[in-house]
C-alpha cells in the first residue's frame, strides 16, 4: 500500500485506454483481468476499454462456412463476413458487459453500480482497395467524438468501445481493434494506453522483458514476431501522437495491471517519449520525497540530519532523479566562498544502488558547479570514502576548506574531507 499510494494519487482522474483482444475472453485469467479493471476504476481512473473479436469472428465464420481472406493483418469483410463480424462483436460486447457488471457488484465498493457506456462514438470510412483487393466493409477510423466519450467519463461511466463503426452513408464497418485502441487513446490524449498482449511483452535476446524503452529505442528494436511488431507499431504511433505512456503487458500474468501501474518498476514494457529516469533541479514539491529518501541514511549517520524547514530553504541546491514520480536519488551543491563548492547529501534509494544513479547525480552536480564558475569542490563523507576516491576525488585536510566552512565542521561526525579540482 505504501509503494502504491503515490500511484493511486497520480492515476486518479487520468484517462487510461486498455486494449483487450477477443481471444483474451476465452482465457482462464479473464475474470481476474476484469476484476482488476474494476479496481482501477474504483481507484479513480477514467477507463476506456477497447475490445477485439478476431478469434470469435473466425469461429463464427467457420460455423457459418464463410471463407475468410486477409490482406496483411486486415480481414476482407465481404457481406457474409460482415454478418459474422456483427454477430461475433455483439456477442463479445455482451459477454464483457456482463462480466464487468458482475465484478463491479462483487467488488468492495458495493452499491456503486457500474454503467458501461457505448455509443456512436466512432465514425468510419472504407479501407478501400489494397493491393488490388477490395476490402469491402473493412474500415478505418474517420472521426472520434471525443466530447461524447468525455461526457460519459465525466458521469463516472466506463466506456467500452467495440470494433464496429458507422459511416455517414449508414454502412457498418469492421475496424482493426488495435488500431482503434490507438486512435481512441490519441484522440482523447490519454495519459496511458495499455496493451494486454498475448506474447510476454517486448523481450531482449536473453528472453528478459525490456522494462523501459524510449520511442527512439523502440523504433530501432527489431523482432521477427509479426504480432509483437504490430503491438510495437501501435505503441509508437500512440507515443508520437501525444499519448504519455504506452504499457505492453503479458495478460497471462495474474494481477499484471496492478503490478504494472501501482509499483515503481512495473512488470511489463513501458514506452514513452521521455527517458524513464529524469534528473532535474529539485522543487519544493520534492521535499517530501527527499526526506523519505534520506531519512534512513540520516539515522545511520551516513548523512547529516536536515529538518524539513532547512531542506525547504535549501531546495534550490538539490538535484533529484525521479522514477515514475518517486525520488530515487538526490544530491546537493552548495556554493562556498572563493569559487569553492561543496557536494553534499548524495543519496540513492537502497533498491537502486549500483545502477549508476550516484554517478549520474555527481556528474550533474559537477556540471552545475562548472557552469557556476566553481573551481574546486569539497565533500565530507563518513561512509562513501572509496566511492568518491573512485570518482576522482582526493583526500584533503580540514584546513583546505574555506575558513567559514571550517568553522561549521562537526568534530563529532569526524567526516573525511575530499576534494576535486574542476
Ligand atoms: C554512495 C552512493 C551515493 C553510491 O550510489 P550508487 O548509485 O550505488 O553508485 P554508482 O552506481 O554510481 O556506483 C556503484 C559503484 O560504487 C560502489 N559503491 C557504492 N557505494 C559505495 C561506498 N559507500 N563505498 C565504496 N564504494 C561504493 C559500488 O560497489 C559500485 O562499484 P562496483 O560496480 O565496482 O561494485 C550510495 O551508495 C548511497 O546512497 N550511499 C549512502 C549515502 C552516502 O553515503 N552518501 C554519500 C554522502 S555525501
């Protein structure tokens, strides 16, 4: 709960679009997934679910003996196929609505009935002729009625979007559900698009899930798996068109949505426009995060005790590394007289040591010092002597410190003085 609470706050009232493929409905983990979606809504997330129905359409076409053809990833939707699509999509939608309502009633917030909203939110146009083949009633998104969707969300309703849409000429079109999810997320400016994948996410050559990719990294990522490629293309398009973050998660993992969205490191692959770990100058809003980070280190004597008031006054000297809104590393640069400076309060959260965060903070503070015209840096440490030595600091004497700083030296702490010329 402690780890989750910043995320509960951060995600409240944010719009998330979750994509669930049709075949997920037939999997044993479906009920757990629906329960987690209800939980997300209970935690204040404005939820839009976009569902697919490919497996159910295939089944229906087989039952009805309707031959299926594909051009790349797109189904050729002739009249007999459109009949199968309508039947399958309607069945999936009804099934999903039933499960959502059931889970909402079973959830702890009893009494707060769930309304699942649908509607004529999407306008379509024909996909046309591709490679000489007429795709008939296969369509593309032409327009999304953002206001109508937002009105439903504002009424605390869950919006369920199905992959069928109407053209102004009154025809019904079969849409690719993954493209539809992407388009809805972009149009709504969703803060997250979550793709519940069948493959186990984006994995490296050793089979490990790649936790975070920037758009640049993801564009260069090569995979032979056409399904993963489709998900990646969709994620990249969403990021480029303004969706804050795209999460690709393995839907077969029980509780994957909660692990992904309410823990610091997540469990799937996050793709975003910005580097995951940002180092920046601290602001007054970071005071709480810095205090939480340095508290244990003050108690074990690694760092000098600072009160909240002192930290608030000195906050402009601090730089912080923030992961998913949580301060995981910090450090400060204090100007001293005569072009001297002091590095202080470098701290890295114990879960993140040895990953280069300390060095990132130190480099940043040194750059800030150089920019400010500082010629020589000092640091006083009780527990990180070797770390500073390895980062090119050399032992110095107390008498090397500027006089004013010498007067403030705490003999009880008996810290070692180190220095580095810039
Ligand atoms: C010192 C500290 C900031 C280093 O942060 P970090 O992100 O783990 O460091 P980096 O990833 O940049 O460097 C890791 C390397 O430094 C070494 N290292 C980390 N802390 C060390 C220490 N106290 N003494 C000696 N070496 C240390 C690691 O063993 C690792 O080396 P290796 O890869 O050869 O094993 C972090 O350990 C910390 O917060 N310590 C407690 C607070 C403190 O003492 N701060 C300094 C007061 S000014």
